[in-house]
C-alpha cells in the first residue's frame, strides 16, 4: 500500500475542529455586540463624511459673505466691514455664524484689524487672540497687530513681547525685520538702549538685504551713542 505524502494526525484534526467550534460559539454569543460595533463604525464614518460636506458648504457660504466685507475693509469703511450693510454680513457675524470654517476663522483676524484701526484696542486683542493661526505670514501679522494694540493701551512691555513673538513666528526676511524694528524702536523710546542694540544688530546680521537692514547702521550708531551717555 502506498502511503500519502503527508499523513494527517488525528489529534490535529481534533484541535482544528475544537478551534472552529469555539469560534462559532463566540460568534453566536457576541453576534449582537459585533453587529452593533460594526454599525457604530459605519455611522461614525458617515457622520464624518457628512460633516466634511457640511463644513465645505458652510465655508462656501461664508466666503460669499466675506467678499463684500473685505471690499468695505479695502475702502476703509470699517464699521460696514465689521457690522455689515443689511444685505451682507460683517466680519463679526461671519465669525460668529460660521464657526469652525476657514472663512469664519479669517473673519476673526479681519475684525481684529478693523477694531485696531478704529481705536477699539481691547476688542482688537480679543478677536486677534481668537484667530487660529494656520498661516505663518498672516499669523505673524495677527500677533504683531496684537502688539500694536497693547502699545496703544500703554502696555509697552506686552507690546514688545508680542513684536518679538511675531518676528520669531514669521521667521522670514519680510515680516521678521519689520517686527524686530518695532521692538527696537519701543526699546529706544523707553530708554532700554542695550535691548534696542541687540535687536538692531540681529537685523543687521540676519536680514541685511531687507528694507530695515539697509538703514539699520544709523540706528545702531544712535543707540550706542545714547547708551554711552546714559
């Protein structure tokens, strides 16, 4: 008699059957729980998909409202930009009514800038602080504008802190020297010449090709002289 190439061990067959039996038993006992779990996953995926569609639609609606408000801002019609004109919403209502959208977030920044130019500095700070900074350039402008508001309120130390934060946040050859220059000028006005010198020398060494960098030598010379006669 010819033997099979592989003889099947009876114990192996028994073990496989036992495993299959346990699996069937588990499925039977937990059928409802597994079905509910699968259903929950499907529902969550569906909600996520619908949520994205909803936010996309809301963002499109907000953008259409933003267009007119931005035009008013460009025209320096700041109150209309903030409050709307009766046909289109202003930045305040867009920020409130279109939460969680990119346009709603941008409206917070724009409202803060409007309040800053209107001289309502605390309101400007509130809106700018609530703006979610997703872009380095615009984010640095928001931080720097917050610094402007603090300086106007008389809190120059906080203002300088925000200028330096804006400079570091931007980390580019355009915005960074602008905010470093603002910080240096406030240091000068408050008699902190050593601090001003450090900021000016940072501009000279790292951003010599910037607009600020091309004239920074005279500022450095001035604060050195002022520091000597302090």
